[in-house]
C-alpha cells in the first residue's frame, strides 16, 4: 500500500511540475507577444509623428513661399497702378510670379501625396491588433496541447478500478455464511441461497441503486 502511495506522490509531483511549466510557458509567450505588439505600436507611432512633423515643416515652407509670391504681386500691383508703366516688363513679371505659384503648388501637392501614401503604411494600428490576436491564437495551440497532456496525467493518477479487497472480502463473507448456516444446522440449499442472496443484496446495494 505504501508503495502505491509513493508512486502516486511521484506522479502528482511530476504533474505539478508540468503545471508550473505550463504557467511559465504561458507567461513567457504573453510577455514575448506583448513586447512584439508594443514595439510594433511604437514603431507606427514614431513613423507617424516623423511623417507629420516633416509634412508640417514642408507646409510651413510652402506658406512662406506663397507669402513671397504675394509680396511680388504687391510689388507688381504698385507698378501697374501707375498711369504709365512698362507693360512688357509687367507681363514678364506676372509670368514669373505665375510660374513660381505653380511650382509651389506642385511641390505642396507632391508632399501631400507622399504623406497620404505613407499613411497607408504607418496607420495600421488595427492590423497590428489583428496580428497580435493571430499570434496569441498560434501560441495558444501549444498551451492547449500541454494542458491536454496535463489533464491526461491527472487522469492517469486517478485509479478508479475496484480494489481487490472488495472481491476478497466478498468471497470471505459468503464463505462465512456457509459456515454459519452449517453450524446452525441449516443444510438445505434454499436456506443457503436465501442467506447468500440477502448478503449479496447488502453488498451490491450501492451498485444497484446507481444502475
């Protein structure tokens, strides 16, 4: 009996160690996944801030350039407000101003398009969450396998077979019944069967009630 207890304790110890390993594995996977998720989020954040800062600087430069265009227009306005002025020179200046205006606008639109294109890359927070969930789901399959093995370990420890002692003592009880009846002088088969049936009913009562 002691040997069985030692074996059971050894199995319980092994199962307990497996449980700790499962908890450790779960914690490590969560920590690793969390770090990956956090790093990716911060990368998106940094890229977004960098792109926005660059665009903000470019936009300020565009506004400054347009201010210069406005100054040139103001200067041209003073020129053409006079009764007499060189129309050829005025036309040439206006063409230059329009050219500068167009160049500034094209530069701005190029920077804006670059920003909008980059937004498709660094504004993927939802995708990161989805990838994180997928990663956790992938890791969870290993947790489930380990948990399944752990359950089987505990099931293996649980010995639900009927102990040999039940059959052994049942046999002795029935033998004693014969001895008692013979000593009492009751040698009829009916007396023996009746007494045995009574004893069997008492011993099998729990089993019959479950059935």
